[in-house]
């Protein structure tokens, strides 16, 4: 089986697995991350096969939708790749990527590092900011029945991992607790360049949001 065959099988597996998923974490999110990762990888010294598999499987079972269990995604990915006779080193690398890609709050130190993870993490973070990032943010807020905004509830920039995962704060707070922080946490030059424009768009959006909220427009 060629690498192209394996990637196509992985795409089909992910698309089927994520059918019916929340709109911000569905197959189209994965496809955007995959395409972003391939774009960034062109300027990096990485194994494109590992990048492709890692990007496609990075959200195969997001812990947010599995009672916070972070072991399910890596387990599903490992079993799928093993079934298709992928080299064990590639499997372990992809699993580590899945285990370490998530933001998990502002004060968590990443335990594993690789050039491939850098690329996929940038690709995933790009999809969390800009116009699509805003849409995903509010879609998830609606999914969790969170208020849009409450001026009396201030963003918390010092949350533990547990507090971050359990947060029920208004959706606007998430901009300050995660989205606006991502520009300065990109790993690659391509990621940094692409993130800047998306970051500026979010700042413009927030300015407009507050003007409308406060009746200034």
C-alpha cells in the first residue's frame, strides 16, 4: 500500500468517525488543519507523511467530547495505524503529536517536541483564530449553552489545566484566555506570518462587538 493509499484511507476513516461532530471540531476542521499543515510543511524540514497522518488524526476523539478523557484519541489513532501496518516509529510519533497538540490552558508546559508537531500545532492554531476561529468559538459556546458576554465576568489568564477544561465562562472571555494568545505561540515563520493577519481581524471584530454591545453604533 502506498503512502497516498494510506492517507486516503485515513481521510475516509476520519470523515466517517467525525460524522455528526460539533461544527467546530468536525471533518471540515480536520481538513482545514491538514491543508494548513501541508502548506506550512513546504517551508520546514519535516517528514510530510507523519505531518499528514498527525494532522488528519489530531482531533479523532477530542477530550472535550469524551468527558475530558485524553487517552481515547491516541488509542483510536494507534489502533487504526497499527491495523494498516504503519511503521512503529511513525505510530509513536503520531500518538505523541495527538497527546501534545492541545492548548490546555495558558500555563501548561508541553512535554514533547518535534518539527512535525510544530507544523501541525501551528496549523491547528491557525484554525482557532481569524474569521473561522471566531465562528468556531461561538459555535462551541452555543453548543455548551454559554452566554455571549457578561461584563461582570472577567477573563481568567491564570487557570490551571483543570479550571480551563471546566470553564463555563462567556464565549468572549475565550478570546482573551486563548485565541488572542496564539499569535505569539506559533512555532514556524509561516505560521507566524499567517497568524498576524488573523489576529488583527479578531481585534477588529472585538472592537466592533463592544461598540455594538454598548450602543455606540
